[in-house]
C-alpha cells in the first residue's frame, strides 16, 4: 500500500497564529511550497503519491442494518446515484443541520424565483429541504458522519391536500478516508469527499452552488475509472459465497470505428470458480501481510489475474482481445457502477466496502 | 478554352468578332452546364448530402442500436451542424426525422440538440413538427426541448403566418403541466389581436386559480389585456418585472459559435426574444470552473453565541481603498468564497498579511480545483474551445502571483502533474511563467518533478519553445536566488531552520537544488545547441542564464560557483556573432570577480565557503582557452580543450591555423579587422590582415574593438 510518506513534522493544527515576517528567521514561513508545505497542507500531493490502494481488505459483510436507520438505508439502496467529489467543507457543523435545511430551502426558493415576474404571494416555499445525519454510516473514528439531504415538493398541478413527494436526494460521505489526509486538515474543515445525488439536474446544481457559497468548497464530477471498476468486479465476486451475485455483467467498449460495445455476462458460479483459482494461497499471504482474517487482503495482482482470466476466456470464444478496450460498466446483484460515475448499491451488507473504494477515488481527485 | 474566347471578345462591332462572341457565349453556356453537372455529381457524392438522404428515406422501425450506418450519418450531420450549422433544407429533413419518431424516441433528443441553423429555419418544418407533437408519443422532456428550440430560433424562422394559423392548436398545450411555461412564452411571441378570445382568457384564468399567479400566465394575460382590455378584467401587478425566464437553451453557445464562424450574415439577437438577461448562463456551461466566485460576505455565520462576544466585523466587500483596509485591519471578515480574492489586489494584500492557514487552504482548494478541472480532468477536449477564458484565468492568476511575489501551492502542485501531459504549446507563455514562479524544489525530488518532463518537452519541441524554456528557467533561478538573498542573508551560513518555520530546507539543501538546476540547464543547453545548429537566438537565451549563474555569490550571496559545460562554452566562443563572444567574455570576467572575492573571504573568515579545486581548474582552463584563442593566436596548442592531430591540421591546408580564431580572423570579428585595415592603411591595395598583428597596430586594433562596445572583451583583458 502506498501511503504518501509524511515524515515531516506537522505543524500543530491549531497554530493558526498570525506570524509576522521577521528577518531573524531564515527561510521564513511566507515561503509556501507545496513540497515544503507538506506540513501545512497535509500531504505531498504534488508527488502524486496518492494512488489507489493496491491491496485492500476483502469485503467483510458489515451488518449495518442494525446501526443505520432502515428508512435511510432503504433510500440509499433504492436510487442510482450520480457521484461527485467535493473539496473539504469549511465551517460545516453537524449540529447545525436544522438551520441548513431552512437556509437551503430559502436558497432554492430564491433561485427558482429569480427572473420570475412576481413573487408567488403568500405561498410557503414549494421545496422543503431536510438535512439528516445517517448514524452508523462510518468505518473509523476519523470519518465524518454521513449527511443525507432530501428535497420534497408538491407537483405543480397538484391539489391542495396532496402530500409532498420526494423530488431530489443526495448525500455526502467519507468511509475509511485516508487518515493522514484527514488529520492534515485544520479543524475547521470537514472532509466529506464523496457526494451522490439523484434527481433533477437543476436541483443538483442549486444544492451544489449553495454548498459552494456556504462552505467554500468545490464540486467536480467523479468518474469511476477502469481500474476501480475492475476492483468492484473482484470485490463483488468475492462475496458470492455469502450472498449470491446472480450474474456478473460487464460492458466493454473497444476503440474501433464505429465504436464497438460488448456486453459480457458471466455465470456467477463460473465467476466464483475463476476468482477462487486466482486467489493467492492464504499461507503465502500470511507471510507478507499482518493479521489475516476471513479471506485477508485482496491484492491488485489477484484482480488483474482475474480480469485476465475473464478476458482470455472471451478471446477463446470470440477472438476479440478485451484488453484493447476499456471497462465501462459493471453490474451484479450487489450493485452496479458505470464509468460516468453512476452507482447503485443494492445490498446493504457490502455498502461500506463499495463506499470505501469510492471515497478513495474521490480523495484522489483532491487538488491539494 | 471558353475563357480564352471570352477574352478575345471585346465590344467591337465588326462582324467577325460578333461571330466570335456568339461562339464564346455558346461555349460558355456549355461550360456552365458542365459545371452544373459536375456540381450535382459532387453533391451526390458529398457524404453530408448522402447522410441527409438517409434520414429522409429511412424506414420507420429501423433499429437504432448496433446500426452503424445510422450512427455514422448522425455523427456526420452533428459535425457539420456544430461547425457550419445546417441549411434550411437540412433542418427540415432532420426535424421531420426526429419528430416523426421514425427510429423511436432515442435519437430524437440528439437530433434536436444539433439543429443549429446557418441562415433561417423554414416555417413549414416548424409547423409540421408542431403537428407531430400531437400525433407521436414523444416523451414529455423531449417535447419541452422542442419548444425550447423553437423559442431559441424564433427570430430565425423565415415567416410566422402559418404558425399563427395554428395558434389554437398550440394553445391547447397550456394545460400540460410541464409544457405550460414554455407554451406561454411561445404564445406570447405569436399573439395578435385576433388570437385573443374569450375562451382562451377563461382557460388561462382557470389555470391561474389552479396554479397560483404564475408569472408566465400573468405575462400572457397582460398581453391579452393590452389587445382586448374588455376581456381581461384581472388586475395585473404594475411592478411586474418584464420577461420570461430564459430557459437556458443548449443551442445558444453553439449558435453563437456558428454565427461567428460564418461571419454572421443573419443579424439576430442571440438572446431569446423578450427574455431577461440571464445571469446564470455562464454557470450552466460545461467549463464553469474558471469563473471567479463573486466577492460576497459570509453567509455561513457563526453561531450567535460567538457573535455576541465578538466585536463588530467588516466584510472585505465593503472595503475599497488601502486606507480603509488599514483602519479595519483588526476586524475584517473574510468572504464566503476565498476564490473571489484572486480578482482583488486589496484582498490579496490582506491575505498576504494575515497568513490565515484556513483561508489560504480554502483559496488553494478552489484554485487547485479550477486548474485541475480545466486542464487535467477535462475529458471532452474542451481545451481549445475555452482557450480564451483559460488565458484570462491564467493571466489573472499570474498577476496575483506577481503581486504576492510567490506561487500558490495548489498551482505548483498542478504544474507538476500538468507538465507530464503538456504538449508544450497550449498557453505556452502562461504555463512557462507559472513554472518560473515555483519555489525551490528539494534536490531529491527535482529530477522527477521537473527535469524529466521538461527534458522530454525540450528535446521534442521547436526552437522557440527551447528559448522560452531557457528564459523560464532563468527566471526561476533568479527568483530562487532573490528569495535566498532576502530571507537568508542575515543568518549564519549553514544552519537548519527553526522548527516553527514550516519549510524544511537548510542552506546546503538549497544549494543542492540550485546546483541541480544549473547543471540541468547546462545539459539542456549543450544538447539544444547541437540540435539547433548553435542557433544564435538560443545561444543568447543560454548566455542570459549564465549571466545569472556567474554572479550568484556577489549579487545574491549564495556561496556557489558552477561553471558552464564545454557544450555551452565552445559554441559561444566560436559563434559567428560578435555579441555572443563578447557576452562569453563578460561572463568569464564575472566568474573571475566572484571567485577572487570568494577566495579573499576565505582567507579572512573561517566561515567562508570552500570552492572545490575542480571549479578553479575548470575556470582557469576556460580562461586560458579564451585568451589563447582570441588574443594570443595559440589555437590548437597542446593542453587546450580543442585538440586536433598535427597531420589533420596540415591536411586542411589552412595557413596559420593557430591564428584562425584570433580577434583578427575570428569569423565574428573579421569584418572589424577589415574595416580597421582600411582605416589604418587606406592607401594599401592588397589587404594583409596579418599586419594588424604587429605590436603597434595590434594595440590600436584592440582599442578600436573595445570602443565598439565590446565591454566584455575589454573587462576580461583590459586594453594596453
């Protein structure tokens, strides 16, 4: 595992004292460098030392159903989410969620109103926003608690007594975030790097711009890379014995003219057998790694071997080498993920594992 | 042939020429016909025409998925649409294809999105499409898209009479929840006095009771009231802001681009007719990250308990002058989005002064995000499209950095990543100046971060890039040295930094970095000069760099002397351009001054730095070469850098080869020698340059040369 080495002594986080230039200090502090400033800005991001972990814990089935509000959990599993990455939120407080709900409602109403001829008199705002904490959706102490945002509204032509229905939902989360990175941030930042949204694009962009103005953060699209998708293939297949994946479906695109799209579906049992055959000997693994528990770690080499197996099987049948193309979409009964950053997690037990991977992807996108 | 005959057909009235004329006109007629035929044939083979034909002829129910022919044709139409726009006929064909749902609903949206007219939109096509709206099973979102399209191109529709004829038909769509706002806008544009009818007014009022006083309804009603005040008894609020919402249409930017490209013959307002100017339009664009946030005061206030205890704060927005800033220094509130500071020098001043960790971090998050999204994560190749904007953004960033006299860590981090994907030409001046701003890189990482990507770029790019990079590296070195001279002068020479300064660099570490940089440039310069045939422009930039290097000790107090490599020294010495030779002499002179002063310090204080013997040896060697070569006519003497076998030199048949690079025979100075010879012995018929070498004329000659402004030579070997 390649963690950015961070051996430089860190400035105490709270030392945000105003330091004046004084000549008796050589090379004074104003001289900011992203390398020298490793201590200030946390990482040595310039070295692009942050990479995807090359080895990760085999997905333990976390039984989060006991910890997490079932309503929230059902919502998280119902939708397909469009992912974004978010830079750390400045002055975000989990204790202020009520007031955030009010403010975001007002903001949306104001933005919707913009350019309209007259205010809709006396109408209570059409959109009702609620922020809530999803308790229990975290893996370590360092992770900030997941925040769920829901927007309800009445349809335009609805009658008086029709209930409001949910029109948009989204969440911000951090599962197993790199602790070095999290610790390096000053305390007035909350890092919730992964943002998922589901609903009309207009509302998504309103919510994003509200967050940008409130917490001085930035949102960027998060794609799920070829490698991450391969990881998901392996991680999900690895769960097959505990909960059936039912099918392993992959969509590949090959760069030919016109573009060729290949849907490759594998029988779950076959996939599992192939996966078992490429797994390293647990004994051999225990030599290198520490604490091997229920399946231990999965290495990137195993994932590569697994994908190689799948590809060569395909080649044998169709004389098409998939390694020339790229993986665009993966789906199993446990969930589905697409290259363009849409993801659906259908099984609560593996939610933590999947979100860990996605959190890692989001943190990789952090500019500093 | 025809052309020739035409020329020979003047308006002469003599009969022979008349015959000629008719013959010519006939043949020119024929040639016209041929040309026409040719044109038709070309048209028939034109893939775009074929593509249109495909869409007009394709059978209903043809599958979309896996249909390569369809895909290719559509891609072709899209390409033409986004580059030149579509002709009226093409618009008709494509609109008909899309709205008839001949190949299902899937291609419909895609086709609608590329309907960018070059000149006008035929009314006929729009009317047909409106009719399809009632016939087909078009998804509601696509219907909305279609109406938005009509609104966007409304001014380009060639006539409106037939559209007005189907007013009632269009009106029937107001009852649709989703279409209503857009239909109202369209109706607003089409309404004439005769279209205002009692039943329509009633319908609208009915809708209003159901929906509330929706602005789009009110607008349409107010127009009805203008035409027929007796029918609309409703009171319309007087302070109604004018305009429908501008439905951010996806065609606007493409339309503007196409019109710009076509020289915009059709003068049309690019904004929607009768809409409010859209503030948010730029926010909706794909590349919106380069926009600076607006400088606005804090929204996210602290909890009120904090506020009561704290003093009154002044938001930065309210400050306009430096005096105001200074007066309120102790109670300034930072803006909601730190990115907004980049545009304001006042704010930057404040920021530089307070050194607030979180504020800096916020600014850096935003800046890094913008740079990454624009230049690294842009998947859709938007680089060229937004280059104008990118340019302005980088210029703003650069001016901020110059103002603060230091680089932002996030731009530095960005550069390290960007260098490995940069093609060396995109925004070259900006990227190079950003690069020259980066602070000292530790020598352990400098190779991987800077040298490897730069080396690749250097060796694969043009001469101008090479020169640009040399200038950039020179500026970088200058900034490093200046920084050192400002912040480290008063310190003991080799101390580690105090623990509370965050930058972890010792003097020797700094020296290592500078040394690495200078050596790297030496390597680049040597190979670069070879690659470019010792181009004098490149040589000039390289000599600029060494003018900085030779003075590191005296000018910047850095105890370091690095000599140029032979790959730079010799090309400069043998350069056919006297200025380069003179600059080399000047550089050698400065080295001499620096070295002697270092040596004398060494004797005085124990703290002085130690210059390796190797450096002295190199320096002495170069001085011997340059003096022997230029002044003493002892080229190719044994022991000099350039050696050739005796027999080779004899074979070359160059008389007095040892003197061929002295100040008289050196290609750079020969013209001076000739000139001098003429002035000295004007009566002499045959020129003998060697006569200058006699001791008297030689000293005159040197005096003459030095008087021409060659101060470098003069300083290295002062005149007699």
